[in-house]
C-alpha cells in the first residue's frame, strides 16, 4: 500500500496563512501525474512552523481533496511523544491512511528512548506508521537494530530512510526482510535503494516533476532497468537543485517560478540567495519546467 512515488508535499502560504486553494491544486497536479501517495506536514511541508490548528487543517484538506484516490500519510511526528500521539489521533479521526513519524529532534533520545517513543504512539493510536530517520536534521540516528525491534509492532509498516547511508539501509533489509517496507528519503539515492530491496521514495523532487519520479519507480517495478536508470539520471540534476539551500526553500521557489504557488516562507526560512536562485532557474529551464 505504501510504495511507489510518494510526494512530501509543500504547504503553500499566502499573506501569512495557508493557501488552501493553491494546496488543493497541488494535490490534483500530483494525482494527475501518477503519484502513489501524499504526505502532508512533513519536513517539506514546513511542519515545524505550523501551529497545531494549521497542522490539523492541512491534514484535513489533504484527506478531503484526495478523497481516497491515493493513500494519505499524515506527518504527525514531534519531539514530544504526547504531542505526536495527539496529532496522530487527529489524523486517524480525520481518515488518514497512515502517519509519518520523524525521530524526535533536538532532545537527542537514546535508542531505548526512540523505541519507547514509537512504542507509545503505536499503542496509543492504531494506525499504520512509517518511521522517518533523518539524522542530518534531528541529530539522532535510528539504528537498524532498533528498527528491527519496532518491526514487531503491527502498526509499523515502513521506514523512510534519509540517513544517506546505503550500508545502513541494506542492514535494515537484512534484519527485517519484508516485514516492513524500505522507502528512500533522499531523491538522489532512490535507484540504489531500489536495488537494495526498497519499494519507493518519499520525494521532494516529485513536487515539481511528479510524472518522471513516478515513472522511475514504475520502470523499476516492471523490470525496465535501463528505463529506470535513464529517468534517475535525468532527474538527478533537479534533485541536486532541490538542495542548493535548505529544503523546502528551493522546491517552493521552483513551484513559484512554475506559477503554481506564491513564493512565501515562514521564518526562520527565507527567500533564496540571488546566486542560488539563478542556478535553480537554470536547472528548471534545462529540465523544461519553465
């Protein structure tokens, strides 16, 4: 259920508020172009700057707009376990198909603390859960041994791996087999991760190139390895461009250049530096997006 090209969708703003109309249009753009599932309120959705009311509203809009055409994986993680439980409970009531749970950031829990964090959420809210390991943002690495312990819970169905460590990803597959699904958390390692046994990607680049991102996964699934390679290398410069500055600054700037959203961020995120903005524009022009 949770595989393929999954978009970590941006949260568009207008005049300081969530731009609900633009957000609905982005959802339609994704579904029309073959995206397998949608993740609202992830890192790319600037969840850290949304208040609780906005967070819940963005999830509600996604579920309503998607209308069961593809799964909705609600980003409901936090560095407070109780807050994560509350956000996840709301997502379940609203009709989400799963939650995405980032490792608690800033407070740097031990592996035992991580295990208890996820265990508490799983026992409190019976909803499929995708673990999210992104040590570059959280300062803590969810180790394969801890993933294997968590795989014993029926609620834990997948992991979004954004450590950048392919050896670690291989070890997860070795330890858990097909009990949970391995998903790439970085567009630029999607193809290597598929070769390790992964089943898809939770993608930033899919915000602007959903058809090609979906096509890459589909080609791999159908055994068209040369086709998957060709799309991977076509997408690679775009994937790199999405990280000229901190995500989601480049992808939101790109969507604004494409005329799909306003170019608006919430502090502490801010507009791109002029030099990086020009590099991004050239990447989009080269790809044919503008």
